[in-house]
């Protein structure tokens, strides 16, 4: 009984629930914004990395390597606590979104690149031989095929971004984890933390299952377009 | 008759290796030219230089009096030079109909409706109309290649390059593709065909070009080429393939 009261205290949970729901909203918003920015930026970065002029290619590559090496928490702290010294003061949401998307676009760029490189050269040649522009070739021929290939790793990457939003609580962003820790402090009871964990699971489990479903379908479907 | 393609003193290198040496040739409007030669003689490389899928280093390649080179005009030139590939290279994520209609919409600015009507007519011509809504992976090799020919014709190019169009096919499917190519040739389409199909060369070609080691060794009308080859190397080649 004591265990239930400590970790699954209904009264505490009900008290904390409205705040945590708001926190969940912030978490989802931050995740979605960062995922979208990361995907758009990643596609752009992959294009520059593959098809840009030499210096641009080199720069994109350096950017990708740096962003994949730096710990997300370190980057976040840098953006939030160090940038104000040069006059750039971001809200906790903006700082978290910036850190998350700066890193995730480096990962998605590499995923896009591997997908594009997996498309046979004949596809580029067929399209070129018909006089199609680079833009049309990408939009109509290469990317639709590459998207199918990168679906599973890209969804995994999006899940990671969603999970990493929890780091934003470090810069005082009122996300799900932050709200839960505050409620826990207020009520001197860890139930809100357990509640938060469950809510994260409810959010992310379906996405994880989506990945395995897509992977299974790709493995089984094989060539069928 | 005007020349669709003119090649003058063209050289191509892969690093140190010279793949093509001093190529000179012209192709007239309506002409069917078949290029023969042993593997590695540079036949495919030569026609891939005509639409600049391979870069050449010296000399000139001109299509309809425009030099083929990198730059803003290249896409326009490529519209006039269709290519049919050994491995078909159909777009696997698009239906047969969409494969044929894509480039006319994107490049020629044709309306989607018009392009699809035209695509159906072309598929009819190559005997693939019944498969318009299938995906390439659902077709046999011969069927895919016929779709690829329709896709190329959809751009109404001045000349079509065939890069060993039957080499990747099972033997029983070679005939259906050659038939389509022969009827194209009869309808006056200008064609350059790299192939190992001697029967096709004999029957359909206006002119046969023989290549070896990156050089054009001999060219002639098929009658004289097959019955009275001039060069010893041509004689040896024909000896080897016709009497085995």
C-alpha cells in the first residue's frame, strides 16, 4: 500500500495533471517544430553536401560532423547561457528548438544522403537524357524513391528528437518533464514523475511501433512500388 | 538532307586511358546507323558522349548544329537526343503511363491531360497499352524496354540513341523489342544503335560502323559491310561472330 501511495498517488496525480498536460503540449510542440526544421534543413544540407560547389560541400560536411559530435545538452547550454554574452538572448523554447533542429538536421542530412546515394545511377541518367532539370530530377525521380528508403531511419531520428525535448527542462522550459519535476517538488511525492514517464511512453510507443511496421513492410514488400 | 549529328576529331580519356580516338562521324536526318564492335571497343562510350552522359575532352560533338557541352543549353539539346538504355532505367515508383508522360509535362510544358493522351497512343504503338497502369516491376524485361522506347519517343527527339537495348533481355524477348525498333526505323526515326544483333544490323541499318579499341575502323552500307569488309580487323570480327 505504501508503494502505491508513493509512486501512484491518485490525488497527487489529479492535482498535477492539468500542468503536466500543458507540459505535454509544450513538449509535442517543441518536438514537432524541431522535427520539421530538422527535416527541411537536413534535406537542404544533404543537397549542398552532395551537389554544392567544393567549398560548400566541405563546409556542409564539417557542419554535419561537428553537430553529430557535440552533445546536445552541451549545445543547448551554450545557446541558452553563452549566447547572451554576445547579445543573442533566446527564449528557452527558441533555444531548445534551435539546439534540437541544428543537431537533428545534421543527422537527417546523412540519412537523406545515404538514401539518395542508394538510387542507381541509371535513374539520374534516364532523367538527364530526357532533358529534365536538376530540380525536376530530384522532385519527380530521385527523392520519391529515396524517401521510401530512408523512411525507417528517418522515423527513428524523429523519435530521438521527440525524446531529446526532455533536455529542454534544463533551460527552464515548462515542458512535460519540467512540469513533472516541479509538481513532484511541490507535493513531495514522485507520482508526477511516474505520470510523466507514462505520458512519454504513450507519445512515443506508437511511433516506435510505426517504425517496425514500416521496416517489416519494406522487407516483405520488396520491389512492389 | 541535313546532318542531325556531327562529330569531329573527338577524343575521350578515362584518366590516362584513351577510350575514344579521333572519332569523326555524321548522322543524317532519318538515317539508321548501327555501331558494331567487340566489348570494350568504345561503342557505348561514343553514343553516351552524344548526350554528354560522358564528357569528352577534345573535338566537337554537335547536335542540330549546337555544340554539346555543359551549360544552360545542355538540357535543350538532350530533349532532342533520346536514349534507350541497356537496363531500361524506367522510373520504378511511377506507373507505365506516368513514366511516359513525365518528361513531356516537366520539360516540354505539356498539360498533364495531353501528355497522358499522347502517352497512351505511344504505348499503343509499342504494344503496351494494356499495361499502362502497371508498375515497371510487374513487367518482363522485353515489356519494360518497349515502355522505355515509348518514354523516349514521348519527347519527340530528333534522334534516338540505343545503348545495347537487347543485351539484358532473355533471348525469347529480344524479338519483340527489335520489332518495335524496326517499325520505328521504317517510320523515319533517326537512330543510332549499339548492338550485337547482326540480323538487325543487316536488315534495318542504312549504315554500319565498326569500332575497335576506341577507333572507327570501317563504315559502310550493310550489304557491303557484311559481304565485303575492307579492313582485316573487320574481317576477323565478322569471321568470329558469323561462323561460330
